[in-house]
C-alpha cells in the first residue's frame, strides 16, 4: 500500500517505513499526520478525493537537517560590484509509520451491561405459572 501526500508545496509517494527529507516543519510533537491526496491499497484499488480523505498517513519526526550550501554570486562587469552569499535550507526528517483508514481504527469498547431486570407486572395481571416460565412457552 502506498499513498501520495502533499507537504511543503511538493508531493511525495510514500509507503510504510520510508524516511523522507521534507521542507522544515516547526512542530514540537514527535508524531505528525498527513491527509493523502491519493491512496493505492494492497488489493490494487486506487482511491482519490473523498475516498482517500478517509485515510491518514502517520509519521514520526526523526529530527532536523540542513541541505547542501548554495552559493549565490552576483557580479556586474566594470563596476567593481561582486557579492557572494550562501544559503542552507532547513529540512525535517520523517519516517512513515502507518497508512490507515480512519474508519478502520478500533472503536472504544463499551462497558458490559448488566442483564436487564424483568419488568414489574401490573397489579391486575396474574403471574404466569412457574412451569410455563421454565419451559420457555
């Protein structure tokens, strides 16, 4: 199963266990989730739109990193102007932990209910005989 997610103005095709270097995410929580724009399931179905919106891609932040240095050199001929600067882009490293349908998540189990007590009978009704109750008739 794989999914296509969108983050930082780019789209990434991901599957469980992938480690991605994406645009910097300023989050403090180590777990991140994305809404996929396309999902391909194990049985070969490709889901998009509302069907894909039911899925969630879970990821774990591994840390931040800096990209390679990019040198910017500006020069104008015959004027004595030369300017050299550099830039290193910040990236976030994430590991994809799950691609799951939000409807497939386990629901909280309700507390077991005690057996219902028999309803009290009205005063004018006679009680059924004991052997009729025991036989189930």
